[in-house]
């Protein structure tokens, strides 16, 4: 992959790198990184450690969200002059919730060949072991940082029927879970944390259960990939789980049946009258069982 003649543009390689375990990299990616003229890395120190682990030496330049606009023209000029460039992010596939979109777009506009070197992707890795429907899904990536914009985003997604995949930082995951529950109801989800690393973890259950699990910890570490069931799938799961919630509420005897049914119906996105009928049925069943034991 040496430089091309000056009248022939070089090639931009979009190279996927590990999301944790350094051995999760393809032979083709290693070969590419070892032969290009330049590696454009989100963090040169991070990529340097990966390259050193695989005994690769190459020229690098930093390319991240804060300098992407100013560095893109220089990289395009290098490519036009015949240099080959490998684009890498800190983890996973560049331009997918990572820097790179502008560079790839400009390369396409300038008729520069762009070649993907596929590999690990956090969204696909999480989906593959989630147990949630994977025939179709919606990848949202990182939600908006501003609360008002984020809440609107969630409201717009509330009716989505496909499995939804979000990225979120450990610092914001608790707040984000609360917001999803308040807008979409207490759906079933899977939280993937520290994938491919030593402390890899998958927390499955209702979002409220995932929230409780995280709340009980002194700290939360590692980038989080959160999968949430779509609207239709959630209703199917809710029918199976809502009875447990009703029984818990009936045992506490804190609310009237109508009020209790209203709260549970809202949390699960179910019709109030359907939940009320089920609540009434379960209450009568409890009364009969209590009568039979006396």
C-alpha cells in the first residue's frame, strides 16, 4: 500500500479497531495499518499502544472531533497527491458515532477511493447476545447532551417498533434510564458494559431493574451500550410481567384499584381498562385463595 504516482489519488482506508480486547482485530486491518503512509487516529497515544501490541510501526497524525474540520483538507490533499491513509478511532468503526464522517464525505466528493476494513462494532456485538429481535433495529448512537433536545428525541422514538440501540457514558446512564422510563414506560432492555474486556457485563431485565442494579453500585465504569425493546415487542413482554407488578401493588394495599391500574398502564404502555380488568381478576383470585386457606 505504498504511495501512488502523484497523478493517481491515494486510498482512504476506514479501519475498524478493537472495542476493548486488543486481539479483536482482523489480519487485514493489521496488514493495512502496517503498510499505509499515514494513520489518522482519534488518539495517537491510544492507537500507538494498539500498534505496539501488534509490533507495527507507522506515521500517525491526530484526527478527532475537535480538529476534524481543520485536518480534513490536509488529509484530502495528501490523498490527492497519492498517499494512502488509514482512518481509525479509539474503538470500533470510524465515522459510526466517532470522528470520520467529514473526511469520508470529502473523499467521496473528490473521487478518492474509500475502502472499508471491517471489524468490531459495539452495536452489533451487543445485539448479537441481547436476545432481543435483531431482524431489524434502530441505531441512535449517543443521545443529545441537552436535556430538552434529548427528551424530544425520546418522545419521537416512543412509538418505534424496532429494537433501539443507544450509546451512553457511565456518567449519564442513570439519568438516561430514568428519562426513558418516564417517557416510554418500564420496558425490557439489555445494558452491555465493558464488552470484550475483563469485566464484561450484560444486565438484562426491565429498565427499572437495570436502574436499581446500577444505583446499588458505588460507581459505574465503562462505555455503555443500551438496547431497548420497541413499542410492539414491549407490549408482548409487558403482558407477561405486568401481573407481577399488579400482585406487588395489591399486597402493599396503598392505592385504589383504579389508581393502581392507571399507574401500571402508563408504565407499561398498556390500555388502562385492560390493566384494570387484570387487576380486578387477580384481586378476586387472591381473596379466594385467602378464603380457602382460612
